[in-house]
C-alpha cells in the first residue's frame, strides 16, 4: 500500500526521535520539482519549513500558498541576478558561498522584513566541481557578515560528496561540525548546522546537525 506524505513525515520524526540526540532538530521539507498541492498536504500534516532550489519555480508555488504560514528556505546555488528576489521572498538562505552574493542579499533585503537568516555553504570535500566555499576562505567570509545589517549569520550548510560508506559520511559531517565549533570558539555565536538529506540524515544528526533537508523521502523520487 502506498504511504501518504503525512505518514512519511511521521516516520521521519519517529526516526529522528529514536536517535535521542541532545540537540533539537528542525526538519526542512525539500519540495523542489513538487507541486504546490503536495506542499499544502505536508503543511496540513504539520510541516512548516520548506526548502527550494529554483527561484522561479518557488515563486510560482509561493503565490498559490499565500494562505499558509510557511517558512521558506532557499537552498540552491545562487546566481547574482537572483539575489534581489531571494532577499525579498525567503526567510532563510543556506547556500551563500561568496562575499558578492552576501553583499547583494544584504543590499536587497527589505527593511520591513526581519534580517535574512543565513548559512555559509562549505565545500568539505574540497572538490572544485562542487558549490560551496573552501575551508580556507570560511573564516574571512564569516567575519564579513558583521558589516551586513540585514543578514544574520546562523551557521553552516554542507552537502558532502555522495558515498555509500557510512564511515566516510560520518567523517565528512564530523569535519563540518569541527569548522562550526572552531568558529564558535573564535567568538561567533552560530546555532545552526544544516546538514543531512534523505540518505544520510541520521548520520548527520549523530554528528551534531540540527537542521536536516529532506526531499525524496517525504515527497518521493524526483523526475
Ligand atoms: C535536493 C536537495 C536536498 C534534498 O535531497 P533528498 O536526497 O531528496 O533528500 C537537500 N539539500 C539540497 C541542497 C538539495 O539540493
């Protein structure tokens, strides 16, 4: 028998609870490529945080969902020419990986909205093909946020290189957690570690993640 979105959400919450992690974990439902009707279904089941990668697709869906109190997270690669709309239509941005994008988001964030909640995306596997900032450059970008009044730096986001090897998955998450802890030791007050997707979120939570971004396990495989 096919499960519903509500049942899959309940299952994920049960799996998270069963980990007995000390931190509270926020679940972001990643709804890219999925219709507004499925977002509404998840919302009706109690899900309020949604993550999207593609600006135009998301804006269209937002217009169909204005009656819902959704917290929207932008999690996809950011082109400079999209920063204005992202700053206007999202509460969170997880994928900031360069100064120019941060500056443009700050300039475009409307005064009547709260500060944009931000994570720096780090490239933990140091793969030049991957998006995300290299570790060497992380501290400088984190310091730069202090001059952006309309942005609040909350933490780090990462998408580790895919691997079936749980030991390697854990090592990558541990490495991100170490960067996070190091920044806080240096005086930052970061409270958000955005890591873990459908295939690896339990390992990410065990490594200290407190925000998981889960798509296919809630909404089914994407075309
Ligand atoms: C698509 C996506 C996800 C969700 O991936 P699933 O494997 O479907 O859970 C999470 N984070 C980012 C940045 C994504 O692009």
